[in-house]
C-alpha cells in the first residue's frame, strides 16, 4: 500500500512539474526575441550579469551594455552574449588585447581589434543588425549562422547558450519576469 501511494505521489508530482517546466521552457531560442516586446521594467541586466558571472566572464559587468545595445538595434538580448560564449568562452579566450570575444573578423592571422569590451559589444550589435538581420533574409540564428560562421555547428552552440540564459532565468524566477515572444 505504501509503495502504491509513493508511486502515485511521484506520478502526480512529475505531471505538475513537467507541465510547469514545459510551459516555461517553450521559448524557441532559434527565433530571436524582438527587444521591443519586452517590458522596460524587466530584469534582463541582472539575469545576464549573474549568468555571465557564473562563467567568471570579464563581460559580466557589461550586462547593461549588452541589453542597451540589444534594445537600440532591436536584437534578441541573449544573442551577442551567446555568440561570445561560443567564440571565446564569454571573453576568456581572445586574441591578446583585442577585446574581441565574438570572432568578428578573426581568420588566419587577421584579427579585428576593439578599443574596449563596450566598443566590441556596440560594433557587434550594430553589425549583426546591419549586415545580417537587416538584410531581411536572416531573421533567426540558423540563417545568421549560415554566413556568420564557417562551422555548421556554430548555430547549435549559439542556440545552446541562448537556452542556457533562458534556463538560468527560469531557475531564478524571483529574479526575472516572464519573457513573451
């Protein structure tokens, strides 16, 4: 009898838990969030700062810059940070003195240098809008990846980090608001 109650308890618990998680995790990261659809009173800066801090990223103090540029250029607020995760482990592995955490203009012996992390975030955000998303035919991570990166796996890695930011948000619900697409 105790075994049946125990099993029933876990079945009910898993039904409610999976339903809540599924509802909250259904944000498709390959589809880019329109920055204009987010409330100005959201906690994106805090979430991103804590997320980047969990990786000991030198970019963590610049969470506000990421979010501001996402808003200026109408980008998904997770995109530029996620690309830095793929290209440089969030700024930890970069060409010396380059402030280039995004692999932007890095091929062979050629390296694009930025004057600061802030300068890099601004140029990358603007460049993504004007050279990729602004082209009209690159509206999601998969389409951007086709021209941004040499590796076909790049998009899956970017999507992974975008999902990690979502998961981080969901794991800290007291620190975040619901994101609506």
